[in-house]
C-alpha cells in the first residue's frame, strides 16, 4: 500500500472510532454536541496515525491499537479547546471554524474539554485484545505525555512564563508539542509489546518530529495562508508570543526543520518496514497547514 493509501486508511478508521463517542442522548446533550464539534472537526490526525503505524511495525493487527490512538486524540483535542480560551490564546478560529467557546460559550467549552480527558483513559482501560500490562503501561505513557511534566507543563511555560530565547523555546516545545507526539509513537510500541530500546527510539523519533512540526508551524504563522492554515496568520505575534522565527529568523528555522526531520529519520533508520514513517517525516518539511 502506498503512503497516501495507508494514511487514509488509518485516518478513516480513527474518524470512525471517534464518531462513535458521545453519540447518544443525555439530559446534558449540549455537552456531547460541544465535544463532537471539536473532536470531529477534522485535522491531520498525525498523532493517532503514528500510534497505528508503530503498532503495525511491532507486528500486531494495528486495529487493536485504535483505542490507544483515539485516547491520545481525545486528550489532544481537549487541549486545543482549552488552548483557544480567552484566558489562554484567545483564538477565534480553529481549523477554519469558530473555536469551541465562540460557539458554545466558555463554560461549556471548558467542561467539554474536561469530559474528553477521562474518556481517553476509559478507552485504554476497555481496550480489547490487549493485556492488562499493556493497558497499564499505556495509561502511564499518556498521563506522562499529557500532564505536568509534558503538555500541560509546556502550556504553563507558554502562557505564564516569559520565554524569549532559543534554548527556552526548545524546552517549552519539547513539553508542549513533542511530548504528545513522542507519546503517540510510544503508545504504538506499547500496544505491540516492544522492548524498551524500541520504545526509546520511537520517543526519539517523536521528539525530533515534534520540534520539526512546531518550527514549521511558527514559519507558517508568518508566511502561510489563513485559508489553508485554518487560523489567523500572525496570531502568535499579535498575542505577544516569542517564536522560533523571532529568535532564529526564517532561513535558520527552515534549516532547523530539515535538521530535526533528519534526526527523526535517523532514530528509526534500522527499523524494517519504516518507509511510511520516513516519508511522513519528509512531508513535514513541506507542509502548508
């Protein structure tokens, strides 16, 4: 199967799985509506795709890893809802649509995000065909990636502290962005029962890919198209945030994207059947949204 075919197969399976969540009726049905508004708004689904591909490389039926992949996507999307709130980034657009709080109000947006996080861990706990040991390990990986020493810690550095140098930005984004991408890769390894060395290599791949992703995101915030990018261009600068472009310049940032992409590929260079991941990493250099 070629790259596009495999990516689309993964994406469709993830969308189908997510579409089954919060789909019933309840006296608080508007909460479900708010959750699904953001959860099913599209996006690249890079993180769950990574989970499924690493599971496949581990030799299992990758569909067994769907609960892990979708759990991580739930956490990712809750973080986006909260990230867009007026008390944080105060964004009006996400993926070309009004942000959750603009449609449902701040209270319901916060509660929608709150509800998505425990649902993620329920998906892992009830994953069929995977051992209890695997599910416990998956909980640990996701909790670390998303928590105070991962994504949330990065959000704190991004919103509460004044980070203005390249070293500080790298550390901030290793937590805010890279932790969840590394976690996605490692979750696939956990589902497949891979050893610690393989898990370490997967984390290294994700960490470098995450930095390439974030720096490319900073470049697009300067020279991208709002219609394609799905959110206002220059929003970081308007919010007074210092980005990699501010401290390195555009040319150095593009070189950094290429360097981190190469490092990501080197981390899994010896893996048999890794062509899909290598191409995914290459495409990060050229993405426009």
